[in-house]
């Protein structure tokens, strides 16, 4: 399994004057009339900051990347805010990819999943993959055997979800 994307968020626990901050912080892009948040852009990352002090960090590739990016945000904003009030980011969503041992006939897989009363959708005219929803996550499954796991909030949860799906496919 490989992590493709982590979206996390947190709070600075203080109001942020985005207009003033955009004047002094060269990393900040703010268009008040375009979007209510500002974008802190650096090192290939874009962190969305709101005047309420909330922030969103999309596009993280790993947990160390998430930590390093947060530390860089604190470094950039330290002249303008009280970084001691910042909360560490919490994972809101992960996208992971994995692979079955063989290619899949999605028509057959779909029929088997429906027979087991699982929440599956397969409409190849609309989307080339099968979508399977479980209580913990959603899977996008492709005929090549590749699949995405969406909606997990921890690496352990994603690992369990991957194993669940691989076991499920082996029993079909």
C-alpha cells in the first residue's frame, strides 16, 4: 500500500487578519473577492488559512511530510502570530493505492458484491471503476487490479482496509 494524499487540518487558535498578513508575508496569496481564505505557498505545498484561524493542509505525501510542512508553517508565520497557540494538524482524509494479485472482471466482482449485499456501484459509462462503500472507507477498484482506499484517517485504518479488500477479492 502506498499513501498518495493526506488532507489534514487544525487551528491557530487566534483570528488572522489575512489582508494585513498578505501585505507582510511574501508566501501568502490572498484575493479577498475570490475566496474567503488565503493560500500560504512554499516548497510545493499550499496551505489554506482562514480568518478564523483554521487551516487546511492538503496534498501531504506522508506523515513526515505533514510534520515538516506544519513546522515550516509555524516558521513562516512566527513573526506575525503566536505559534505557541497552534494545534498540530489532524488527519481528515487519506487516499492510498494498492494492487490485487491479478486483473479483475469488474462485472463479475460487482455481481458478487451485490449478492453479498455490499454497497457497490459499477457504471462503466460514467466511471471506469467499481465503487465499494463500507462503514470505514470507500474503494475505487479498476480492472487492472489497482484500487484506491479513500476516507481513512490513520495508516493503521488504511492497512486494515487494504487487507479487508484483498481478503474479500480472494473469496469471490
